[in-house]
């Protein structure tokens, strides 16, 4: 297959992702593997894959590219993205490649690349170099042919995940679990026997045809069945994951979806109470609650540009114990600063068990103190022009204007952040207020109307 059969459009800010086979295909996967080996000269690289039907062929091609480039490959097989991260840092490997398109539509696939210790390869840290070399096809001759061996890291991974909680303190909670037919069911099967919970399972069998829709709990339609099942069973909470389970989402005991913002506050408080004086990291979308929790617990809150590559870099720089984006990515220092979708729900279950309070009770005060809009995706033909128009309109009255990630405007009693999507012609809009839900609704509608007009 020549260059004309490949497309550069799959190369995004943090990974490679696109439609099969026009944007992502085996030839591209092979060339990315060769380029990775040529640029970084790794000794050993882990390769994992998600449940998508195209993933085995893409993984095989990437492994051939790595081996032809002189790298030894550890094939960890079907897994979640965090299991690839784990294999890299636990086995002290040179890097890793995960074949996944996470929550994207069924006809998509992609690749996430990391170096030693799970440090991400993003557009700012080498992905553009890999793109250039992959499309040039001018790979240096390797000094040797690499080997490919298989390794099952599941048992070691499960033992590590369980080290974050004290199972003896957990009560027999009733939990509804929804993997959306993604890969989370694989890890859950091994994890469940260690836990005292009564589980109701939904769509836990991995199935790359996604018979119940793509595993994307950010979409209301995708989480509706979980909400219904929590209400029907009277469960203590519901847990859902995206396809590669590096994010997890919560439904409380009242059948309400809990915004990721408040889960960040809950987990930040947990870590800072255990480790007073430590640092946590948050993204710029909504953070007043997170900062308040940090202050109450005697910790430090540091703002980072959003996106997993930036969050991980900031966490490493400040040696934060925990960090999170309100989009449900949770990062842990003891997980080599990588994100996990399994650690958060275990910790939340322990918090509920030990506190004797329901999840709804645990987040209610935060929701009242800092109401938020949740993330709203707004179409924009010219994202830059809309952001400039919004800043010109609202900037003069703002107490503070930040361009760390998109534009954030703080008016004292309310604030909002607008940031461009890295993959779509969309603006992601988030707003919060200080305890004033009526103000939230008024200002949210006002700003959204202005954006709509600016987009015409």
C-alpha cells in the first residue's frame, strides 16, 4: 500500500484516530511501528488492543513494524488502555502502543503511543515526528530483527489496582456495572471475586459489534439504560466505562448521573485527607469546587491545560498525588501518573462504605455550593473567530481572563471556559457559579445565544 492509500487526518493532538480503512489501516499501523522504533530506539515495547473488530490486524501490523525496526515486542493482547500503561511501567519497558478508538463509532480505530513510564507521545512531544517519518517511508536499516512474545499482565494489574483500597473496610453494596460491551468486562471478571459487592451486570461481554451502541457514557442515550437499572434495582450506585475503560462514570443511588466535576472534588478530598499537604491537579473547565476542597483539606490545587498529555506532564512536574479532568479522566501518582477507569470506582465504593453516606449525599453539598452546566458541545464553523468574539464581548467586564486552554473568563460570582475540540468543529462550553443555580441558567442561556449569533 502506498502513501496515497493513507491519510494524515488521523493524527490528532494526543493520539492517532480515524475511520477504517481510509484514515487508519494496517499499512499506517506498520509504518507507525517502524517510525516509533527508528526515532526512539526502544529495547522492548508493549502492544495491546481493544475489542474492535479491526484491532487484531492493526496490532499485528504495528508489532511487525516495531520488530522490523529492531524492537522486541511484548504482546499483551486484548486489554484496556490503562493495562498497556501498567505493562510499560510495571515491567519497566521502553514504551507502549495501544490499538483503540475508545468511545468513537464502530468504524473507527486508532493508536495511543507512550514512552517509558507511560509518558505520552503527543503532537507536542513526538507524534508529529512519527507522522513525518511514517509518511516518508525512509526508515533506517535496523541492526537486528526484533522478537514478539506474548505476556498476560492481568493478575499483576488486578493486584496493583486492589492496592488502592482496603477491601476489609468495604460493605456489601449493590452496584450496577455497565461496560457497554467494551473491554472493561475483562478486568471486571478478575476483580469481582475479590470484592464484597452484589453486582448487577449490563453489557459486560466484550463485543466489537457494539450491539447496544458505542460505549460512550458521556452521551445521555448511552447512560439511560444504566440509570433505569439503578432505579429498578435500588442499587447504591451505577458504574459505566468507555470502550477502553480509561474513564469511568457514576450514577448515584437516586438514579442521577453525577457530573465528573463533583467526582473530581470527592476524590481530591479523599487523597488530601489521607495525605495532607499534597498537591492535586485540575483542568481549566470548572475548578472552584476542586480548589475549595483542596483548601479545606490543607492541600494545594494546581491548574493544568486540559488533555491527558498536558495533565500528566503537570502532575509529574509538581509531583501531584492525584489529578483529574471533569471529562472523567483520573490520574494517579502511584499509577505512574497515568489515568485509570478502575481505580476511581473502587475508591468511591470504599468512601461510601466507610462514611455510611450515599453517593448522592456525598456530592449534594458540592453541587449546591458550585452549580455547573456540565460540558455542552456547540457547533462552530470557525472556532477561533467565535472565541475571539466571545472574549471581545465578555472580556472587558471579567475579573480575570485566562488563555491556558481556550479562553476562561471569571466574573467573581460566575465563570466559564470555552475550548476548541481537538477532533471536531465544536466548542466545548462549561460554566459554574458560586451557589446560584438561577444565575447559572441565566448566564448559560445568554452566552449560548451569543455564541449562536457569532457563529452565523
